[in-house]
C-alpha cells in the first residue's frame, strides 16, 4: 500500500518539477560566467508558478515521510 502511494507521489513530484519554469540562465551560464548566477536570489513567484511551487514542496515533504515510514515498517 505504501509502496504504491510512494510511486504515485514520486510521479507527481517529477511532473510538477518539470512543469516549473527556469529561474536563471541554467547550468551553461554557471560554466561560462554569463550573467550573475545568484542561487539565493529572492525570486517572487506569482499565480500558477506559486501554486506549482507550493504543491511541489508539499509533495516533497510527503515523499520523505513515506520513505521513512516504509523504512520503519
């Protein structure tokens, strides 16, 4: 039961992560030095981006709780 729930949460987490938009130049900008790569910049999310980000955070917490629960059981 928990394994099936973990697989569903994992798939949803992957999909939501892929739906999120990029917030920087990406990894190529880090290697080439183009632009200022500030990983701790305060980026304001609005509308659907904020909803997707919040759901991703909640699913991430549920994922770790399920992994710990499966390991204990």
